């Protein structure tokens, strides 16, 4: 019986977020492009209306604008959820950006007949490679910090607050503050105007 390691949920959410960002861009462009005017003309003719019917064109543009807003909201929701599930925010950003670039390129070629020059692909590759390098540095730094904390025998330094009744102790300046005993009594040690010195 073979067991496969399932993909982490954050990875799927990050890719879906990048795809929604790409569709968001497509719908934003369709809201303003001349391609939408030609589509509206075709729809008007199909409905036996005048090809220059502005109502149909505005309705289609409004529809694309609504999809733009919808996919933007979905994208942020998926991205935020991926950030909460992943151990590294940089990893989520790298996956999101990579999916966004690649899906944008495919959708641009399919819908708008765009051909991207080699310089675009080179720039996209540099952006993705830079994000991966930053992600690896962050991951190595986190692993190193985690190893040092484990080697020192604990997660961090001593807590700032101890048991009930202990005074607050600032670890940098060794300053102790007394607690207020009740609402009417105030303990001000040698300071009449209640300003810490």
C-alpha cells in the first residue's frame, strides 16, 4: 500500500489566490478595452438590436467590473487564509506571485492574443528567483534561530511577569514598578505628580 504525502492546504490556497489575482487583472482590462466593445456589438446583433447599443456595452462592462471586484475579494480571502496556515509568509508570497505571473501570461495569450517578449519572461524569472532566494534565507534564519533557542534550553528568555504579586521588571533597565493595590490607594514612591523619573 503506497502512501502519498498530500499537498499542504496553504499551497493550494496560495496557487488559487494567484489565479484569482490573474483573473482579477483580466476582468479589469475587459472593463476598459475595445475588445469588450466588439463583444457587446456581437451580443447586440445576436439579440436583434443595433450593433452600437450602448446599454448592452455598459451592461457587459459593468458585469466585468463586478467580476473584477469579486475576484479581488476572493483573492485577498484566499491569500490571507494561506498566510495563516503557512509557516512562512514569504513562501506564500512566492507561490502566489509565481502563479499570478504564469496564469496572467496564459490568459493574456488566450483572451487578448498577447505575445510576451523574452524580456518579460526574463523579468518574471528574476522576480520569482529573487522571491525564492529571500524565502530560503528566511527559512534558514528561522531554522537557525529555532536551533539556538533549543540549544539554550528554552524557547526564550525569562518571562517579564512572574507570579501574582511580583513587580513588573524591565529586562533592559532593571526598573521595578509597584502594582496599584486598590482604586483609592496610590503608591507613589517619592514622586508627587505621578510621573516616573
